[in-house]
C-alpha cells in the first residue's frame, strides 16, 4: 500500500487534467495526477486549438512548440453539396484581436505529449494505471482510494471524461440529451475534392461535411453524419460513399475511423465540497466549431489560477465557488448553441430540410463574401476562438456586460507578454501619471486596441481576465476591493 499527500489530486491525464497539472506546477503547487490507462493517448481524437488556447499555452512556454508542429488553417470555405463558395480569411476576420489569428490543427495525442513533456520539465509526472475506486471526505479535504494507492488531498479535480467515475461516485447529475443520428470521424490520406490548407464546410439536403487540414499533405480530418438505420450497419464504406456521392470528396486510406452519437449534457454542479469537475466530466457537446478540448483546457486554466490563490492564502476557500460561477454558464451557452446548430443541420423536419436545401444554399455564399467587410465582424472570430468569453466579476449580474472588465485582456500588440508571469498585475495605458500600488505594474504608452482607454488602469488576474478598471487616483482603492478576499 502506497500513501501520498498533496494539495490537489487530479483524476484523468487527458488534455484537461494535464493542463491543470502543468498550471499548478508552473504556479508552484503540488498535484498528483492519476489515470486508469496504462499510458498516454495514441489516437488523434480532438485536433483543433483555438486562439485563446494558444494564448494560455504561451503563458506556459508552449506556444512555440505547438506552432512548430501544428498545421495552420488560415481560411474557411463553405459550400453547398459539390459547390464551394468564397473563402473567409481568418486573419482578416480576426482584425488584430490576437497574436494567433488562425485555427491550429494538432492531434490530441501530440497536445497531450507536449503538456506531458512540460509537466516533467517542472518535476511532475502522471501516475498511470490507477483507477479510482472510492472517495472519502475528510476534515482536510478528500482521500482517494485506487487499489494499492491512496492519495490524501485538499481538493480533487475530476478530468476523467464524459463517463467520469468521480462524478458518479460524487452523485452529481449529468443531464441532457443525445442526438438521434450517428456521426463519423476519420483521418484520411490522399484526399481529393477539398481545398487544401483550409477548413471546408459543406452542406447538403440530408448531410454535412466538416474538414480540417492536418500536418501531412492531402491529409484531412473528416466529420459528417450518417443516416443509416442502426449502429450495426454503419462502417467506413458508408462514410466513404456518402462523401463521394453528396460532396464529391474521396480519399485513399484512413489510419483511424470512428462513429459516435453526439451528447449535449452539462453537470448539475461543477463544485461539490472539495470535488470539482472539468472538461468532458463537466460538459459534452457536438463537434461544431471544434470547441470541446479548448473548453476543457480553459476550465483547467481558470481553476488552477483560483486554486493557487486559495492554496497560497491570498483568497479564502469560498473564492473557488467562482470557478463554477464563471465556467458553468460558458458550458451552458456552448451546449445550447451547438445543440441548436445541430438541430438545423441534422433535423428531418420539413422546415430544417428546406433551410438546408435553399436558405443555406444561397445565404452562405453571401455571408462568406460580406462578413469580413462588416463592421465588428471580428466578433465572429472572437466567439469561435473563445476570446470573447465574459465572466461577471461579482455576484451582482445586473446591468450590461462591460467592454473590458470581465473579459480576457484585449490584445494591444505587446501587452500579453507580461501575462506569462501568471500573477495578479496592473496595466496602465497611455498618459498615466505615477500612482502607488502594491502590485506589479506594466505601462503601455501607445493604445492600439480601441477597447482600452487612454489614461486608464486595469487590474488583470493571473488567467488574463480583467477584474476591474480605474483612474490612476482611484486604482489602489478599487483594485483592493476587486482582489479576492
């Protein structure tokens, strides 16, 4: 029998669990990460990293490693059936909102490997081959029993997937619904009929096809829907035939093919005492927009920064309630949005079929041609890339959402470099006189981002979100009230 003691025990060494462990190690706190598997993921699985995720990886010293390996999707080409429409340039759509204005395609196995390498560089590693059997509450937190291994911890984070044993053992409901159709996903080599190097999105009367370029030439991730009767009748031949007949897309071979049902579910609670849920253990949804892995990574980043504040004594235990208050609404909005979109894409109702056959056929090319020229079109990229997420900074949710406070710090060209410290800090923009405050201060004399106000100061959290803003004379008082206490 082996017994360990730690600040945080993390169950699940997928992207979410590894991100949490790396963040905690980077912030100087101990964590034990357990996984029932005998080793890392080998399949490609999730493959898209969005701009906000790259910004987080930059804080961890990993963005350059990702960019060295990832395929860059610089544009989106929508279309109807075999007819492609105009290209939407993602950099133009981003409008300078981020240093990462593309989609970055990297297999989940490689993302996990990079996070695992960083974890080992920070002196930590995964305890493989340990499945959670029981969880006991203790006055100090929790005790996790895994056969011959027992771990005592102040907090437990479940990052153990949609079938989360920790969530089940904790009795947390996981409600939602399952789409009636079966979807396929495969990595294909020797693909023909697609524009290389970009995302292709094709609609049909009964089908759809979403593709992402992968690192090798003519190698693509292909996702679609199969309308056959019964799961037992579905195989790769059905997917190959559907793509060829409906969209004129063919391929030579595939190293990986899988089918699945899309679930739209959100856990009733993201926190229960000392137990927290993150990633697929907390929410699952459709692959529309490739949001799943990115959402889990941001769950982990958000929670790690809050755990660090509590474990360091800067904040009370109650501050951790803000994790659920911030991240669960994000999951609910995402699940609701993707559920509605999939309803239009997959529904057999006459109205949905009419929309796919006629409305999308003529509306999509117009949108593709005009969106980059529309004022504030960058918001579409910000929503897709998850850099427009908003958190309420207090429990008072009245009034309009603010432009800067409650959002990830607007990109000003050089102001995100200071976020690599993962510490509470103050930013001062434009002509700001000297002011006294007991926090690191970064000054930016040129204001490039119109959302930032010349002469204003901003309190920035370790996760890069703006907690408060104030004139220099009021900064010490306002920011002291906005700090966790």
